[in-house]
């Protein structure tokens, strides 16, 4: 779930800044609702949370916010568990 949000944020970076490559890292500790670390590497340059928030619209990264942002209540979890997520022509890169 968090990987998908991180990927969406990386795509936003590339689209909005014209970067060639974007990588977003989210680090959660057990029991935390928000990420302890939000960092990015954009074209090889390290970006911290403040820079990230200034550059792109950051979604609600709380557990509940992530669930709503990714519309996870509509996922057919049994089918995902059986077939896997990638390579099934399922929309995941919004």
C-alpha cells in the first residue's frame, strides 16, 4: 500500500519538475499513524520532507488517509492474493 503511494509521489515529481528519475521513501515504525521519515531522491539529489511538501502535493500518508487515497475498499483482496498484483492489467498507477 505504501509502495503505491510512494510510487505515485515519485511520478508526480517527474511530471511536475521535469526530472528524469524520482524515488520516494516512506518509513513507518510500528504503531505510528504517520511516516517517521519522508525522503526522496530526485535525479540523484536528496530531498527532505520540507522540500517535498514545497514541490508537490503530498497525499495524506496516515494509515486511514492511505486507505482512502488508494480506494482500497474496492480491491478484491482474495483475487489479489491468488493472482498477485502486477501483470494483471489492474489500474494501480493513478
